[in-house]
């Protein structure tokens, strides 16, 4: 859901009229679902772990969506730092 609302937000840049309204509705629904799912996760995972993992997954997913759907650059450094973020999330989840 985190990636979905970022995708919808990205699509609002080029949309107009009814299409724009649908992307904003999708954004709102995905954002609401994302927050709700995060609140469920914090019932069993400490917030200090759940929130960084949640934001990290959203950040990584959004980078991938940006590269695939919005023609954003896939430079070495961008992929390098995305990889280090993935490794950090795994490490945080493991401790």
C-alpha cells in the first residue's frame, strides 16, 4: 500500500479532470490502508522496528516504481544506496 499511494501520487502530475480525481481517490485509499496495516503491525512489532521497515519498504518500492513507470534514472549510485537501504532493513529486522 505504501508503494501504491506513491504511484498514485506520481500519476497525479500528468492527469486532469476525472482521471485526476480517481488518482487522488486511489492515493487516499492506499494511504489509509497503509496506515491501518502499519497500526496492525505495531501490535506485535516494536514501533522502532515497524516504522523504519515500513518506510524503507515504501522508499525502495517507490524507487523501483519510479524507474519502471516514470522513467527515472537507474544510476549506479542510486541502486547502490537502495541496496544499502535493503541491507539495513534486513539487519534491523534481524536484531
